[in-house]
C-alpha cells in the first residue's frame, strides 16, 4: 500500500437502522439525572409536607380544634397533598426548580429540552401518585429506561437532567445516602403494614392473656389454701372442677407446647404464646412474694 495515510471520520450512531431506513437521532444535551440523585431530591421535597401533615394534625387534635376521626385525618392529608401538588407544579415549570432539585443540581425539562409548561408540570405532579400506586415501580423505571425517565415523566412528556457532573466521591455519597434512606423507608412501611398487629391478631393475643390470667387467679386461690404457689398445671385445672374445659381453652387460645408455669412457692410466672402467626408471647407474674410465715 503506497499511501497508508487516511482519516477515519466516525459516523453518528443510530443514524441508520440495519435495514437502511433513517433512525431517530437523540439530540445531545445535558446528561439525564440518575435514579439516586432524583430520589434524594424527592425526599428533600416531600419530607416537609409529610412531617407537616402529622405534626399539624396532632397539634390541632391536642388543642381541640379538630376532632380525631378517620375522615378528618384523610381530609387533612388531602389538603397537604394538594399543597404538595401546587409546590411541584409551580417549581417544576418555567425553568424553575424545587428545593430538592436545586440542592442536587437537577432540572425538569420537556423532551425537546425546553422548559416544562405549567400544564405538563401539573400532570407530572399528579402522576407521582401513579408511580407510587404501582408499588413504586413507576419510580424504579428510572433505573432501566433509556433516558432514565420515570413513569410520571412518560405521562407528562418530561425528563430530568443533571447540571453538574459529580466526582467518584460525591457519586458514592449520593449512592449511600439514597439507598440508606430507601432501606429506612422500606423498613418503616413494613413495620406499618406487614409487621403491624392486625385486629384479628390483637384479639388472639388478648384471648391468650385472658387464659393465663385465669391460671394466675387459680394460683392465688391455691396460695390462700396451701400457703404457697404451685407449678403443677394439673393441680390448678382440678381446682376448677372441669379439667376438660380448661384443656379446651388452653388448646383454643395458646400455641401448643408453649405454656410454662414457674414457681418457687413464694412467687410464680406463667408464660405462653398466642395462636397468631408470629406466636406473640404473653406473661403473667405474681406482684410480690408472700410475707414470711411467723
């Protein structure tokens, strides 16, 4: 080859499809904001409204201004939700930014790169609740979509951009903070839903406690008769005159094999587990040791 000098001119990717037809060209511009920085901005923006809802509601109930009922609680929440929608609408449109996005150097833009209109910003604010209603999958969509757009971005025709590129240290800090906060929020949600004792479970626990309280009364009767407590369940059951009824109640309200009566004659402790799915432990104990015999 006599002349090996040549220039290689890279072609724009995605200009032509494999079949030769023109493909959509995505214009260059600011980088899409990542999920983690968007999540932190959302927490910063939402926290004052969530805290304000419950703090103001508690203050008004304590002051006697508002009676606490489920209906009043939801009305008060809806007022704060309305305020949040107005906040998001006003500060996500016209090139403005919410406090969270200002701190994280993010901006909401239309797909063409221009400012988001008030109408689209309003739709986007309402669509937050659509993203939440899909078990938060609408938010997680920003992890996998081409331009890191969440469900509410698709609904409103918007995207979120980052105005500043972060270094490795700052990116690592954003990652740690966002996933740490997410773990806290998930734990709180589990505690308020899955782990919260249901009314049916509460009834099971109360029934179990009532059963061992009856055994405690038998212990007190036995003490008055014999001058000491006992750890013999059969003796206590015989005192009722109906051992079968005692056995039936124990089976109905207590998890089998969990009832334990411990006594040294001067004190007693009765423990068992209720027949709910988490097998909650219930306990009754003597308040004070009996006075020594003269």
